[in-house]
C-alpha cells in the first residue's frame, strides 16, 4: 500500500480491519491449515460482522488448537462444553458442533484429493477470478460458483457453509479478487498471481 492509496472503504477506520484488508483479504491461500482456519472462522461469522470475528481470532486460535483439523476432529463432549464456556469465542452450540464435524469432513477431502487446496482451487480452474468492481454496491454477495461449491461441500457433509458464507470464504482465501479497481491491492494481486496456478 502506498501513501496515495485508496483502499476499499469497508476496511477504513479500524487498524485490525485495515491490516486484514491490506495483508490477507483476496491473497491466494494454498496452505491447508490456513484454508481450514478461514473455513471455521467464516462458519462462525454467519449472522455477525467479520470485524467481530477478527477481534476474537486469537481466542479462536487458542480454543481450536491452532486450527489443527486433526486435533479438532477428536474433540469430545467435554471439549464442546469447554468451548461453550469460553467467552472469548462465539458461543453457539450448533456452530461449535459444525466446526468439529467440518474438521472430519476436511480431513476426508485431504485424503481423497491429496490436499484441501487442490480440491477447493479446482472450482476456479486453479486461478483467481479477477472481478473488476468500481464501487462497493457492485461487490456480489453470492455467485453461481459459490452456490456450486456450497452444494459440493454439503455433499461431503460440511455444515454452516451456505452459498453466502462460501462466497465470503472465496474472497478471504483469494479464489476471487473483489478489491475495488481503485484499491492498490487489486493490482497487487493481479501482479502476484500472474501466470501462476494454485492448488496443483
């Protein structure tokens, strides 16, 4: 980001939000643990603001064993009770159960495809979708690809990952570049991803 930059207005006014926007949002992710982290965080975000999740991110990381899917897949009823008593995270019983369920589903995807990255990036042909959006009102909330991914994840047993949540996930992990064209991050990501394929 340069001093003359005009970042996406949704992030302005909060340092944590700005840092996330500048450094993470829309940057392609291929590390399975990070992909799983965002999967969990996005599922908890449903019905809440993303800033709420970011503020609790470190608490989530501690409560969910650094987002290690293998460890989470082994959580017991005692772990569920521990999480429900943890004021540092979102205490939602169904979302907590879904996170444990989704850890098991995530591991199965890894076993089938070799990595979750390989699985998820296939939906966009292993290259980020570069949307050319000039104003906030034109940023989509859901797309046909998100609907398709949501359906496929559901077939694999995932929960709390409807099309809208999945599209937010796509934006977070860089499957799609939804920075405004006036935002330096938009061009930065184009340069970063030029002639690259992800999850292969």
